[in-house]
């Protein structure tokens, strides 16, 4: 068994991956493949908390796997799998439902936001979503969970659930830490920069998809909402649009905010938006091309998710058996 610490994360195949999913999450995953024992999955169980068209969900799950690999997650170094292929997620999820309080779940910001967004379908799964997420993480005894800022609250609840369980039954779970990048952890919509860029957003102009063609991407940046001033300056409260573009540009070029302010001093927003668009297009181009190439090789993708589920299932099963024993179930 590997001595390395474990890193784990997942993304729901609820829409096409966005610049937010990439900069906030995936990009930080591939940097650590050598240092950690890494597990990344497609959170399809989570995705059905919102109604899905079945054929689209299937297609997006595979396309997400191809994108993971294209973003630099080498399947030889990372365990890549589909959540529904490892039944222990749902099994531990149920147990953790029974160790999580109604009040805790009621306080989750994502639940409140999604209930408002899908008022006609506030189902029990949407409510207990964080328990399944806790199961995802705790099954693998993950040390580190790289996510965007919006998932911090869920990670904290996971820590609370793990600690509560450990206090009753001894050291069953590793208590995980979230890993949130300094720049890129919260990419905002280009059309409504007060809101997070989200892949299930209905406004296509606000959302840059990782697989957008160059001309589509450029158009979105050109139309990005800014403000009535003239200067490129980092001020997320008063200049959310420009600050968001600076964040994206910083991620794409590695330049810090002071350098970006100096680079565009005295220039209008037009040339700045163009530069951000071009830098983003160049950052995403190899990902798009490689994703498209991989999507043609279904047999390869199948071999990746099969061996991923096998490796993940082995570890998940060990944890689940221990949990079942601790809570008092008769061994089968
Ligand atoms: P949905 O629209 O279905 O709620 P989403 O686009 O918000 O999805 P998730 O699948 O919830 O994305 O998130 C995947 C990962 O990417 C998570 O770690 C999340 O924190 C991160 N992430 C998502 N959107 C952003 C964003 N705009 N900025 C930074 N990180 C993000
Ligand atoms: N809830 C996350 C997706 C997710 C996840 C996880 C992230 C499901 N399970 C486990 C990290 C670890 C989201 O909505 N972004």
C-alpha cells in the first residue's frame, strides 16, 4: 500500500465543464499527481439531484472523463472513475445520513441556492447531498480535497461528520482538509459578475466552456460586463467584472495583479478584454483538441473507468466494511 497522502475530488457531470471548473478545481489536481495518491471521479450520483436528460448525462460523464485526462490527469498516476460504478458511495452515504443533523443540512448555502433555482423539485437527495459528498471523501480516507471556494462549507461539514463518527467509534475516518487555490477559486460569470460562473447556468454568455471554439470564446470576453470607469484595477467590490477578468488573466499568464495593472495602464477595456480572451483561448486550445481526440477512442475511455472503479472499489470497500462493523451490522 502506498505511503503517500491521499487527494480526492469530484465534479458533477451536470453540464459542460467551465473555466471555473478548470481554474477552481481540475488545474490544481494535476499539479499534485506525483506527490499524492490521487482519486478523481465523475459525481453522477450527485447530478440526479437535479432532473437530467439521461442520454445527455451519459454523454457528459464520458466527455468529463476525457476532459480530466486532457487537463493533464494521467490515468496511470491518478485513479479516475465514475461514482455510480462504486456502490460503496451510496452505501456509506446512507450511514452518514444517520450521523448528520437536519439543522446542519438546512444551513448549507448550496442547498438554499439550488432549492430556489429548482423550486419545483426540492427532493430529499438535494437536501442530503452533503452526506453523499462526505461519503465520497471519507471512503478513501482522503487527506486533501482540492475544490473551489463554493465547496468549502461542504468540506467543513464533512470534517464535522467525520469527527462526530470518530468520537463515537474510535479513529475510523481521516479528517480531511479542503485545498483551495489562492487565485481562481471563485471565477465569476462574465455577464453577471456578482454570480459564480456555473456550468448549469442558463445564460450562455456568462459562462466560458472549456470546449468552446476560439471565436465563441473571444465573443464572450468581448461582451463581458465591466463598469463605467477606464482603469484596469483589482477591486472585487466596486469593479467585480474587471477583477474577475484580472483573475482569469492571472491564471492564464501567471502574472500577478500589480503586473497586470501596469501592463494595461492607460489602455481602454477593449484591449484588456481582447488580451484576456486570447490568453484563455491559448490555455484551453490543447485541452479542447485532446478531449476531442480522446472522445473518439471509446475503448480507451472504457478501460480507464473500468480499472479506476476497480482500484477505487477496493479501498472504498475496506472503509465500508469497517464502518458497518463499527455501527453493529452482522458481517455477511
Ligand atoms: P452546477 O452548475 O451543476 O452547480 P458548477 O459549475 O457549480 O455545477 P461543480 O460541479 O459544482 O460546478 O464544481 C466542480 C468543482 O469546480 C468544484 O470543486 C467547485 O468548487 C469548482 N468550481 C465550480 N465553479 C467554479 C467557479 N466559478 N470558480 C471556481 N471554482 C469553481
Ligand atoms: N459537491 C461538489 C462535487 C463533489 C465533490 C465530491 C467534490 C461531489 N463529491 C467530493 C469534492 C469531493 C460540487 O458540487 N462541486
